[in-house]
C-alpha cells in the first residue's frame, strides 16, 4: 500500500480555477490527504478527481462540488450549495450541515450522507448498473421532486434533523416519473406529495437490511446512534411497473 | 472573490444571474462595501453584461422629495428630460450622480439625479391625479417620449444604480462604497433573452419599489399587455420590468398585501387549492381568476424592497436558488450561501425558503 501524504491548502480569496489547479498539482506531486481551509464559494472542488484521496473541507464549497468524481472521500464541515455530486461515479461524501438543490443529479455510484435538510430536485435521474448503485442518505427533510425520473439507486430520507419542523418530510412530486431504484422514508409520507400513481409500501426484511446498513454508515459518519434512527417504521416507494412510461408516446 | 487579471483568457462558464439582499431591522446603516463584496463573491453568476444595486435610506436630507435617477445617451436627451421634468415638477436640487472613471466601464451614459416634488396644481394634462400616480405617469411619459433618456429610479430616500458591467465594477463606477443604507439589494446579470444594455440591468424600480431577479419571466408578453391596460408602459426591454410595475399596481393601487401579491406572482397549484379549507379555497380561486394575467410564469428568485421591507420569493417549483440567513438585526437573502458568509461568516440561522412562499422582513419602526 502506498504511503499517504497530507497537505493543508488555504482557499481564502483564491479564484476557483486556480484553487482547483493547485489541488491537481498536489495530487500529481503525490499528496493524498487534503485539508481545505476557508473555502467559500469556490466551484467544482473535487470535480472529476479519481482514486483514493481524502478531503476535509472547512467552509462553504461552491456549486458542483464532486461532479463526475470517481473514488475520493470528502467531508464538509458546514453546508454545501447546489449541484453536489452531479453525475458522481464513486466515492463517499459526508456533509455535516445542509445541502442545496439538485444534489446527486444523474449520480451513478458512490454515497452521499447529508446531516440536515436538502433542497429541491435531489437525486433526480439517478441510475444504477450492476454493482454501481448510488446512495443518498438525508438526515433532514427534502424539497419537491426528490428522486424525480429516478432510474436506479437508493435514496433514504430520515426527516429527523431538520430546521423545518412544520414542513412535510418531502415536498410535492416525490418520485415523479421514477422507473427504477427505490426511495426509503422513515415514518409516514402524505399521499398528496407522491408523484402520479405512486404508493408507499411497508419495508420488508430485505429492505430493512439495506436500510440498516445505510443508517449505520450514516450514524457512524455523523456520530449518531443508529438504533435511535432505526426505532421507527420505514416505507418504500418504487416504480409502479417495470416500464411505467412504455406506452406514453407510442403504444407497444 | 473578484476574478483575477486576464480571467477572460479562461474558458467561459455558463451560469445564471445572482441576487443578494440585506436588511437591518433596526434601520442600522450598512456600508456599501457589504453588498459589493457579497456580489463580487458571486462574480461568475454574471458575465459582465449587467450589474446593479438598490439602496434605501441614502437621501435622508431629501426624504420628502422624489429622487429621479436618469440615464441619457447624449446632451439632447438630458435637455429633453429636464424640459419634461420642469413641466411637471419643481426641481429642488439636481446634480450629476457622482461617478468614478474606471477602465471596466467604458462609454457610460450621462447619469444625473434630480430631487423633485410635483408642481402645485399639477400640469394641465395630469390634473387631479393622486401624487404617486402623477409621478408614475411622468416616468412613463419620459421613458416613452424622450429619445435616449430613461428613468432608472424615482423613489424617496432610495436609489437604484445600475449599468453594463459586473456588479463590483458598476459599484466602483457609482462610488457605492461611499453610501450607507439600511436595505441593499444587488444583482449580477447573465442576459439570456434580451440585450445587455444600461436600462436593462437590474434593479428595476418605480416609486419606492425595487426588484432584482434571477431567472426568466416567460409570461412577459401577457404581463406586459396587462400592465399596458393600467397605463404602465414597458420600455426597458427586459422581462423583470413587469414585476416592478405589478408591485405598484397590486400593492399600492389595488391594496393587496405583500403576501397576496406574492401569491399572484407564484399562485398555489390547483390541486393544492382543492385541498384547502373552504375560505382559503375561495380566496385563492378568486386570486387566480382575477390576476391570471399578473401571474409570473417561468423560473425566478426575486428580491423585492421598498423603504420598510425586503421580500424574497421563488417561483412555485423553485427553478432558481434562494437562501435566507439571519444574524442579529440583519437578514440576508442570496443566491448562494458563500456570498453571505463572505460578509458575515457567523450566522445565527440559515435556511432555504419553500418554493412560492414569500419571506418578508420588516424594519421595526
């Protein structure tokens, strides 16, 4: 196993392009573990990076963090903005705060744990292939269109650690147009927020084993008690048929 | 952060507009540096074809007069606009708006400001009009009849400053670092459908209303025709202009609350109305029927202000980002959290409002 080398980089006042160039230069020099200080709004951090790299990020990273990322592990000590893990392939991201809109858009692998609330259109167009199964765990509540057009992967919505006590656990159009993958929700989901023709089902033993695995990972990443999270019913939302839109335009 | 030298040699990023607003609920004055720095942090949300700010509480010594900011292509436009102003107003004081020569802003128009009150008795063609209607009518008349002249601000104790450039460069040009205000809004433009010209930069204003907008108002055509029927004439070639006039029409003239006006802009879906208790169902049905032509279709995150209020609002399916943050007496609203953290690193609370639900913050008077 190769040796790990760490470096701390200060992002204060540095334009995103130059900051990302510095990160890539350090990777070429053999650095594997990064502490990024004073990050504030720099876009594309970790975008397109591959391999066994580690990032501790302090501050608020900008749009499209970890887009197309394949492998690295990232931890954000704060909130993230929009577009986290856009089309991400592999790797693990832990966000200690909340996340903005379109998190995990078209994600194809890897795991994202968000401690708190997430914005709108999270996990839309997620997809899976063989062993590549993207997973998003949301500790708080979600905005509208969670898992819209989802084609594969797993979203687990806990609704527990939220700054919006009065909001429903998910916004409207939950899972609209999904034709693959599964959304797990802790507790109940109001029928009115579900996309057309979708229904919730109680999680079965197989589902619960998957949920337990994800919750344990989430709890250990965020220093929480997994059993407290698991002490409630879970429901599943799945596509209502194998090809729900097969006849939408041309009857087959 | 501001882009480094020769950033234009870098590859271009496609982006959207950026908005930022801050209000001090105790009317504590906020130096211009704050909104400027916050907007500069979101530099890449625009492309240099529009930047601007609105500031409230900047003309306390003229608080009883309408502060007209007028941009003119040439001397003839200046003469034309002044002739028209004199016809309708007493001009108490006027001066060029103080500017700084900056390389980033080549070829600016002539920008002047006039502190005015309606002439006693009014002009012949606008007799017996309520004062605010009179002022609106003069703005419309000037924008439509004086070639090359546009009013870009007409409120009391407030002002808009805008033009073609990045917001931080426009701020430099207008010396906004020398102003203090208890409400600021800022805008970074990435024009999509309409030209990037001085009049088309945000904010858009009429009387004390100002608006900055990230998004696109697809209903511009119907909104514009609706406003035309009520004597508001769109001349600035940018969709957002309709929102400024709709605010004036709905809130000042029709007496709607801000909350109801927000529901005209972003009405609840019919299926949501169906599920409401009866009186609410009746209310929202009536609102949608009455103000269908005022509804804003398309993506938007807007910040609206007048002298006592700041409001943030998203379209009802949230196609643009908007974040609200709180620190003591200050409330921030922005496209990105980083821009708020840039000027106020420690925040008491940060949240993203629900689509279509206005966040309204008042000064405590």
